[in-house]
C-alpha cells in the first residue's frame, strides 16, 4: 500500500517534470523482452536526477558500475557533450548485448562503451589519462567498498561518486538483516566513516522503486579543495 502511494506520487511529479519518452520506453520494453529484471533499474526520476547532476558539473566522462540494460547509462549519456563517454561495466554477456542494442536504438552508440566482465577487475585494469567526472555504483552490493576505493582512484577532484541502493527498506539499520548485500552497504558506511579524505551523505528516497537511497560523495578531499 505504501508502494502504491509512493508510485502515485512519483508519477504525479513526473507528469510535470519528465516528458513522455518513447526511447526510454523502448529500452524498458526491449530489456524486459530479453527476460532481464528491468525493475531493478533506476526510476525515471532518479535517471533524470543523475542526468541533471552531470549537466551541473559539466561532466564529460562517466563510469557506471553495473548497467543492466543501459537505462541509467542512457539517461547519463544524454547529458554529455560531443566527445563525452559513459563507460559501462557489466558482468553479464546478455545484459551487455542488450545495453549495446538499447544504446544504438537511442542513437547514443558513440557515447556509451560497454566493458564486459567483473567490474572490480575492470576498474583495477583502468589507468585512464583523463579521470572520470562522475562514477555511479550500482552493481553487486557485496563489492560496494571495492568499487568505492577504485572510484576514488579514478575520479577527478570535484567529481561525484553516487552509490545506489543504500537505503534498502531500512535493512542496513536493522541488526536482524544479515544478508550479504545488506552487509555490503554496512561495510561501505564503516569504510567511509574511517576515510579521512571524503565527506558523504545518504539521501533516502521513496518512490516507485520503494524505500531506498543514494549515497553521494564528492570525489575530492574537502581540505584539498579548500587549499586550491
Ligand atoms: N544501473 C542500472 C540501471 O539503473 O539501469 C541497473 C544496474 S542493476 C541494479 C545491477 C547490474 O550489475 C546487473 O546488470 C548485474 O549483472 C551487474 N553486476 C552484478 N555483479 C557484477 C559484477 N561483479 N561486475 C559487473 N557487473 C555486475
């Protein structure tokens, strides 16, 4: 019943703020037809929020960890100028093929590059000449801390790291929840608490995806930012 309430509210706000979008509807349809659980993609409001964040920092290079069918990657690629790129890390071959198809149908092939394989290894193998402006972490939650450590290495000063699904219906705060994905959120929180280089905050969200949250971190030690 709460989910209905939140979904109705999301849809109400979207009806003013997000135009009907045949491209993204086709992405969802194609992803679903492949038998992929497209429900775990971000919502339209969250996708647009990522898009606006990228526009606000003038992002050109984006790293996405966990891409499913490319729904959030497309929202983000749309914010990039010519020459900009979303590098999408995805474990599953079927998902990777679906991302390629969806991105092509969206006319964004030149702006999205998919790397197939375990994302932690793909990140460790990266030594980009130009760091990323933005990293969106949305894969297996058990590896949240590994992804966060690599994201910090790969991001430019003043960039932004966002970690999805940290609210998880409040379960990280519930001691009786012990599954590994919940433990992955707790481990990241403990890690950030002890990390003297970053400041972060969690914004809990409710909406058509239920009760969840984004954790946001500027990719720069705040002290260093002040000194410059
Ligand atoms: N960001 C996508 C969106 O909003 O449209 C949703 C991503 S979905 C929640 C998580 C994705 O992470 C799945 O496609 C899954 O295959 C992928 N994944 C899981 N473990 C992974 C790993 N070790 N390396 C790379 N991708 C992984």
